[in-house]
C-alpha cells in the first residue's frame, strides 16, 4: 500500500510526455504511475501532495559539486550545500574528492568523509574518489564500497593534498580500472602552451583568459582520448570550456572511445566580453571564454557532442576571491551556482531552442548515468526513487543574497533575473524543500554506484 501520493496536472513521464498523473509512492520508491482516467481515482487514507498546475519532473542530479567537508567546511559543508541543492530542485549531488581534507583518495578517507556527512544531508549524496600519484591500489577497495568513480587532474589542482597525475600515473590507474564498471573523470588542462602574462595587468580579465588558452584543454583532451582508446575504460571530461576540443572528442568517439563530456552553467550563461575587470567572482578554471565559443558549446549540446550540464559548484570563503584587490591571477578560481542551476539552464536553453525534454536528458538522466545511479535516479517510473522537483518553468526569480543557501554568498549571478522557480523538492517521497522552507530533519541518504537498494543505502 502506498505511503504517499504525488499528484499533478503536469507530470513529466519517462517517455517525455507531460500529462495529468498520480504517482503512488511506497517507502520512498515509486510503486505505480497512473495516467488517464486512472489518475483521477482517489487513494484513501494516504497523504496527498497535490502539485496542481506546477510541473512535476524527476529531481535534478548534479554530478559535479565540491562540498569541501571535512577540512574546509568554512568554504562549504554538507548542511549548507544540500540545503542549496534542495532549494534548486536537486535531489542528488555527487561530491568531488577535493577540496576536503583529506581528499577522498583512500578507503579510510572515504569512510572519514561519510562519517562527517552523517545527519547533515537534505538531499541524497554520492561520492567521487580521486586518482593521485601512487594510489592505484586504493581504487578497487573504493569501487567495491560503491564509490561513483574517480577524478584526476592533469595540472595543479589548486590544493597541495590533491596532486596532479602524469601519463605514467594514468597507465597505472587505468590498469586497475579495467574490467570494472567505474569511470575516470579528468580536469583536462595541461601546462606547456600558455603564454607568459606576468607583465600584464592582473586586474584585467583578458590577462587571466590569456593565461589559460584553449590549447591547454585541447592538448589535455588529446591525452584523455589516447588513454581512453588504449584501455577502453569509460572516461569523462569535466567542465569543458574549449569548443576547439570538440573535433578531438568526436574523432575519439568515432574510433570507439567510451568518452563522455560535460559543460557547466557558467560557460553557457556568461561570456568573457561582459566580465568586468577586477570582478574575480567570475574566475574559474578553465576560464569563461568568448561569446563565439559559448555559441559553439550550445551547438555541441544540440548535436550530442556534450552529454550533460552541471554546476561545478566550487565555493570558497570571500577573502580568497580577493574582491577588493580584483587580482584575477591570485584569486581562488571557482563559481558558486548550485542552487540556481535549473533556472540558469532553463533561462538560457530556451533561447537556443531547447525543451523540457532536453533539461531532463542533460540534467537528470545523463548525470544519473555518469554517477552509476540509473537504477534509482533520473526518471519517473515504477521502481525508481520518488525524487521530484515541482517547479514553474514560466515563473521568474531575482537572485538576492538573502535567498542564497550556499555558505558563502559570492557568486557572479547576484542581481540576475532568471526564469524557472522551484516550489517544492521531494526526495524519496519526503518533502525536503517547500516554498523557501526546508524539512526539519536532514533526510538525505548516501548513494552507491550500481548497488541494489537494500545494500546501496546508508542512512545519514
């Protein structure tokens, strides 16, 4: 018997249709989806969440989030990050292995991170591990424990405790990952092609942009394609910024490389030409590039060359952004946008001819697949987790500092008016966010890659 019912006049079904429907939920799982005349039947003695004419979609899965706890909890923590996620209609995040201390590069560090996350998460949380020099024999134990996959850097990561890997390190890691269902994520930039900008004004955004040219991404992606083809281990390029790399990706895929690609809200909504000098809240790596580059990224999403869109929520304390000095070269690189990803994408996607079905594919299905959660997340159908975002795609919101749930409120989106307003977020049948108010308790759970429900859940 159902334990809660979610009903609405606009429910987004697995096949992409938006129709009146009643969703019966039992113990956090979708038990039945009723449409047509059947959806009008009453379900006696069961609480009903009636969404009326708001759109009921599968909850957003953001597979690229830096929570930073433990160790840098003043940058961001599980409570604030997951509250921000809930406010943005995100029902699952996958947490990056840095910038926490320790980084998630060993089984002990993985357990330590989960211990810190307990009782704090308002949405479900999966975890990425890290590949660093010398930790190749740590990978399989973490895979067996259900880690979503692994991330590495091909350039200095920004923090000493997460060193970048060489090509030799990659070969060692790839040999361990072969034959598993895991995936290796790449921060794809390498040193060697960047110009010397030390004589240029660091307050000028163009100085920073010149310091991280497309060639740094292009050369790194050539290496990713090479090892991906050699080992046939699934590989994933995080935060693609350079449209120049798209032909490299296309060629590798044509040769059989199991390679996926993401880009981020900031690369699709911001352009170098409009970034004020000294406005270091816009700094990230790789950098936000020119409008012409952004246009090509949108085309690549349309063509399927880019598989998904994520936040890469990478906050820090305000002082590290050096807002008063405005020094792009010295400021921390990272953009905070977790709470506003759905609205950011929808606002800009419509201008490029994208539909709600595209939102579902790019921000629910593909991100769940990358994280190994397709047996639980990403669509509304029987047997899946009862995760929903209830929102108004035609509504508008203006981003004000007072509404931001992230721990640190520095973001380039302050003052922007966006389209798409989240009214309610439901995680496994539990309302965790309702018109500005979060649930009293943190009701999130840990998610583990491709595990069955009975063994793949740890209560927080």
